[in-house]
C-alpha cells in the first residue's frame, strides 16, 4: 500500500502477529499474539541526540489485540499473517 510516495506494509483490517521485537509483546496474554490493524500507517521521527541532525523515521499503526487498542505500535514488531494456500484450495 502507498501513502504519498511511501510504501507501507499493512492496511486497515490486516491480521498481524505480534513479534518479540514489539514493545507490546510482553503486555497481556503471552500465548495470544494476534492483532488487527486499526489505523492507516503514521510516520514518526526520533531525533538521535548522539549524532547531530539525524532523524530516524519509522511507521506505526494502531493495533487491536484481545479487544484492546494499542496506539503507535512500530511496524518492525509486526508480521503479516498470510492466507493459507491449502485453505484457499478447499473452498
């Protein structure tokens, strides 16, 4: 999906797996790590104070997990759940 001229990984309604690299991984039920993308991607910036004038950018999403909404979850901590090809063939 494109936002402006930038490619983002997810769109609203995509199912994702919460990976150990996500800041919300340790919150809540440890066995249920599936979420639903609730918002379009938002580009955020962090200023690296150790290196002058360097801005790091990353995409974030609002994600619903177990009925709770987590805001600004970094894209790097999410993995797309792909459709199972075997399920498609049985329908």
